[in-house]
């Protein structure tokens, strides 16, 4: 399964609402996740099971979607949210696949 | 503290070998599957290998199949990645990541800090 994220990069301001999209090459079920990665750090789990917020993750992050179309929304961007975001599927594997990443930058 | 710590990275010549380790602490290691994920400089995340809790199930990405071998020692709370016939394109930060392997939670919920492997002459 190939995952295609859009946009590849995004500029936004603190307080904005942003949406990142991930399209799968095949219909998928619920094993779909989103990760945040900051430079020089390991990825951090944000969302799993399409829409379940990982413990400790702020509620401004939300996930949704079904079939081949999935989204990550950040409502009310905070300075610490500027990072790269990856989608991931574990429905059909191997291989487990990641999207190519979306870099969120400060406008 | 719940954590994964990778070690064993370094500079190696093309065609050489390296063994990475991932040591777990703070949780019941033997109940979790473990994956290796790598990230080439300036690039995205690439999954490369999976090992189940009992080592019964193992998977590899096509890019490393036949060259890399994953194993684990639950008595030592550790997973290993033996890398042989290394190529320049294997240069990356290598992360290990925990997978609950639970029907309600299939995801990488804990990551190590990564170890850098550089393949160059």
C-alpha cells in the first residue's frame, strides 16, 4: 500500500487550523496512525486507529477518515506544533508503510 | 522509566557488517513486538523489519531482505539487527519502535532515540 500525503509542506501561523491529508492506494480499515517528528528527535505517536488520541497528546489534534482518505487536523496551532507529520498504515503488511511526510512551518 | 535505547551504530565501509541493539526498560518487553525503522539524511521514515513477541513471526522490507537479520532475547530485554553487505544507501538513523500488537492498538507507541549508521569508504 502506498500512502501519499498532501501537502508536502505547509506554512501557517500560531492559532491557525490546519489539515493534512493522506491518501492510500487501497481501501484500508482501522490501523492508521499519525506521528509528529521534530528535527533530531524520534517520531512521536499522536493518533492511532484513525481517530484515537494517544494518551498525553493535546486535544487540538484530531484524526478522521475512511476508505482511502484520511486526515489529521490541528485546531489552534501552537509554537511547539511546527514539525514534520507522517501518516502510517498497518492494515496490510509487510510492508508497513509511511507517507512521505508533511513539513509544517511557521508563516 | 519506560524507554528503548539503541546502540551499535557507526561508520562502516561498503560491504561491511554492523550489529545494532535495542534495549528496553520499564515495561514487560516480552509482551511486545518490535520494529526497526530507518531515516536517511533529510528523508522520510522507512520501515525495515518486524519481530513478534515470541520471535515466531519476522518480516523484512524488500530493501533489506537477505542482508539484514532481526532477532531478540527476551531474557535480556533486547532486540538486535544484524546488518551485512551494507551499501551507501543504508546510511540512516535507525530507530527501534514498540508495537503493542493488540487488535485495539496496532501502532508504534514507543520509539528509541535512534542510532546513526554511515556507510562510506
